[in-house]
């Protein structure tokens, strides 16, 4: 196992739980991190100015970035020193596990022998290295939660339904209130994160409020990395839960006993609602689902409670729910793009610039319908407006100095740069750019500026003045004029050759000439 960095959304979730009055342990458990880790984030946030008597508006990107920077550990191999100590004792710990000792007892025995490590580190070591904590065959019935508290969620495969000229399998995202057993089914052809969030939005509208605690199946759309004690959530869904104000407590992998209320509802929905029906399509089925949930499933006498779920829900649960959303949710997407050598990252088939010093690094990007936020180590490094696929958003400040003008085709800046070198030079650059496709002439202006750097402002200014008078707009002409002026100056400065007196009997030089074959004439 390598060290996994806590994401920006998870850090905000820890601080959000703490602001709502939760202790360090509940705040840590909510996002699957160690209590000591949560304590460090909370301490860093307090030092950065977070006040517990304030509201959640304090959790800005800047504050969360400061917290991440202050707490971010340095672990080259992904583990701390305690893990290395446990590796040296692995064979001994394995014997303890095989003997049936609990982790608490193993922790006690190791401490007696001088091996002192954090208890949570030992728990992770036993689970990941030695496979302890296997499921038993016992099932303990769990009491119902208080009214309006918990909602269990699961996907169920219903069957084939018409979709154009063919038939496709349709799935039902089923929501069951743990106390009243009142249920809702949202039908979809897909099991994507967008479909899951859309189903949740429809469920809140159906129930008329939001349940404070959601117990979903360990689906990949919600849980990115499954773990019995510390699951890692999908950032998109975790951010959605923050927006709607509910907490996520996922069931363990292959543990239907963790969500028995909705497990019993899945076959009921399949057999009572879907089986034997002739729906015209997905829209027809979606229209019929809420009616069936209210009238058939909601008004039946439940086998366990012996009450009608819809009546119990309306009387005891609905008044206790959180307020239903008033606006539709803008589903963001998270990605980890790499900065290419053109200083841009690709997010949802669009390109966005970042500072040129980040070339080659992998960043974290969040995209919604209006903005794209790019993070590095928890710090917000760039904010762009959302662009359509195939388009790009470029910030000239991200390019290396001196390249932003050409990269962005900023003709006006190029004209000003030439005018700063001299009036005639600026006029000549303006004449060069007077073209139906002016950006195709930018290289000629850059060459003109190169001549200024080589020959100096005064000489180039004189040459441009002469060329403008002759209406000769050609940067190569300016270069030739400067070169010829240099050659003429060298000739004037060259001393005259001395007079050579030829001897009386000297031979004619023509006699020493040779032909192409090297033979004398």
C-alpha cells in the first residue's frame, strides 16, 4: 500500500464536520482518515484563521489550500516509520492473528515487548498485510434508526425495455427510508455518476426533503476505493453530498447485511413494479414509477412494521428531513491532467493554460458548467471559464516572458513594442502588419526587432525612414540596407594600398595564369 494524499474535498469535509460540532473522531470517520490526521487538519485550519463559531463560508479554496500545505506529510515510500517497525515484526504478528487474538490484544502484547506503534496503524497493517477481520457467518439484527434519519440506496437490474428500434436493460436506483420503509425507484439505462446524482435529485423531490444520512451500496460511482473501515469516496459525489448537506456511510463490500432495508426492496420493485409490464420506453416507465411508489408500495401493509410506509413517512419522517433542493445541481467532473510542454492541460476535451513552471506535473482539475478550477497540492493555481470541447482558454501571463505576444497573436502589443524603438520603426512595423491576415506578418516584425537589437535603434530608424519614403515595405530590404551601410563604412575606413614599383625586367603576371586543368598557357 502506498501513501494516498487526502484530496481537497476530503479536507473540506473534515473541517465541515468539525464546524457542525462533530469531534475529531467522527469528522475523521466521515471521510475515512485517521483521527490524528483529522486533528492535524483542524489544528492547521485554526492557525489559518478558522473559527468554530463561524459558518461554512469560511472554507474557501485559499484556506483549504493553506491547510493542505501545512499538513502535507513527506513520505517517499508511502508509509511512516511505524509501518517499517511493523514490517520487522510481521512474522510475529502473523502468529498472533492465526492464533485468533484481537488487534487490541496484539497491540498490548507488542507494547509489552517495546514495540510501540499507533493502534490505527496496526489495524491497517493487520487488514492489508495479514487479511485479518474476515466476515463471520453471524448476523445481528440492528434496531431501526430514529425517524427521518437514514436512507439506504442500491442499484437493481430490472430487465429489458424498448429503446428506439431495440431493447436495452434498464436499472433502478432504489431509495428506502430505514424507519418507514417508504421507497422510491429511479430508472436509467446507465450507472454513471451523472445518473446517480440525477437519481438522488429526483428522490429528494419525491420525498420532499433530504435525509441526513445516506447508506449506499459500495458502488464505484460513490466509493472510489472500497475498504471496511476507511473507504475512499468519489470526489464528485462527496462534493454533491456537501452541497445537499447529507453524510455518506457506505456498506462494506459484499455485505448486504449492512443495508437490509433496501436489499429487500430490490426484488419487490422488480417483481411488483417492472415484471410483466409493457412500458413504451424509459420515459413511460419513469412516469409510472412514482405512482407505483406512492400507491402500491407506499400504501401496502409492510410485512415487518405492519403499517403503511407512506402514512408513517408523512406523519413521522417528512417533517424531520432537511430542506429539499431549490435549484438543480451542477454536476462537476474531477480529473488529473498532465501539463504538456505547451503549458496547457486537457479537461473534458478542452485546453486550459497553467503557469509554464508546472510543465510535466500532474494536477487536479474540477470542471462544472461555468468554471474550471485547477489545483496543485491542495492549492488553487488556476481558474478558467468553461470552454466547449475543442476550444481553449489561454492566459498570456502563463507563457514565458517574451512569448505571450506571438502565442496570443496580440498585434497591438507588437506594434507598441516596435514604436518604443523609434517613430519610423513603429510606422514600418504598422505597415508590415497592414495585411488581410496580419498575424502571418508577425515574424517579419520580430525580425525587424531583431535588427534593432543587432544594429541599434539609430541605424534601423534611419533605414526605416528611407524605406518609408520610397514606399518599400520589405524587412529584408532593411537588412540589406544596414549591411551595405556597414560595408561602405568599412571601405571608407580602410587605408589606401601603397604604390608598388615594378622592376624593369619583371615578367607579366598573365604569364603565371593556369587553365582549368592546372596547365600553364
